[in-house]
C-alpha cells in the first residue's frame, strides 16, 4: 500500500499528534502506571512535537520535490521508533507491563508507517 506524499504527511502527522496527546494526557500524569522516567517522556514529547511540525510543514508546501522530504520522514520515524525502544533500557526506571505494551504498540504502528513511506518513496 502506498499513498500520495501529501496524504502520507497527513497520515504521519495524525499518528504523531495522537502519540503527542497520549504522552501529555496519559503517560505524563499516570507515570506510576507506566513506569517511565519523566525525562524519557519529556524527550518523547519534544521529538513528537518536532515531527508533527515537520509533517505539517511538508504537507503545506507545494507539491514540488517531495521525495527528499519523504526520505527525511523515514529517517525521523526510524529515530523515533529507536528512541521509543530505548526507553525500556533506562537503568533506574523499568516500564511496567502496561508501559511495555504501550511502547510495543507505538513501535509497531511506526514500523508500519515506515513500510508505507518506503513504498511511497519507491513509486514516486
């Protein structure tokens, strides 16, 4: 499945926005249920906000030369997926089962988005 680059940025921005809202209203206030270090959550929030701004910026730009922007999006999403995975490795704070399930779900969704982005990049 591939989508147009404009739709791709909208799809990615929607997912990033959901991750950002969940981190702000779920992970941060209910940290004791998830077991994440507050600095890790803060890092995820900052990175998600950056990625959301990038998605909005690329979606609003003219349809000229979107291929490099999709390539950067793949890199940024891969980094976000790796950052999400390394949250589990923080030595003093181990995520609870609920925290691990949350991260696993986020990593799977990001991986699927990366696959769609690769297919879109190959076709355009």
